[in-house]
C-alpha cells in the first residue's frame, strides 16, 4: 500500500479574478503567493501561481493549477489538477494531484515524483500541504 511523505507546507494570499460564464461553467482565476517550508531545503521559499478554476453545476470547482516554488536556479515548477469543495461558509477545501519540473540539481529527483495536495482557503488566505506519494 503506498504511503504519503510530507514534502512542504504553503501559506499565503489568495486573489480572485472572475473571468465569467464559459461553456464549461463559471471561470474564476485565483492567483496566489506566499511562502513554503519543508524538510528538503532550509528556510522559506517563495511560492506563487494561479489556480484556474471552473465552477461546476454542483457548486464545486474543477482546478487547473500552475505554480513555482523558489526562484532563479532553485525554482521548482509544478502543475496540478483537482477539485475544490465549496463549503457553506464560502471557504473551500482543494484536493490536487501534482507533478514537478526543475533544473535544480539538488531537487532534480522531483522530476520523477507525484504529489497529492490538501488545503483550505478562506478570507483571501490559502494553506496547502504537499505530500509525495511513496510506494511501499
């Protein structure tokens, strides 16, 4: 049975840009920025990106995520997809599947990894925890 290994935690600000009604549903872009910390590097690293969300008929959102952890030669790009559950209090709980791409030699092993991400967004703030999927 596979297990999960904590990779990093993110906390930051979440913006909102309503694109409008599209053939797939109501499109809203959620730019985010903040800092990430984790056991694979020292200190905090900046993280930023955009969740491109489409509100589904059931009120939840389908997510298409692009983000970058770190900067310059230490940058790790990631791409994800998932769903964000809309709660009655207008908060949301995203669940994502993520892959990475980097030229950073110290983190090049991430190019072959998959992670799951669980989070919570509320009041313009977003918190995420990234977990690497590990086979047993």
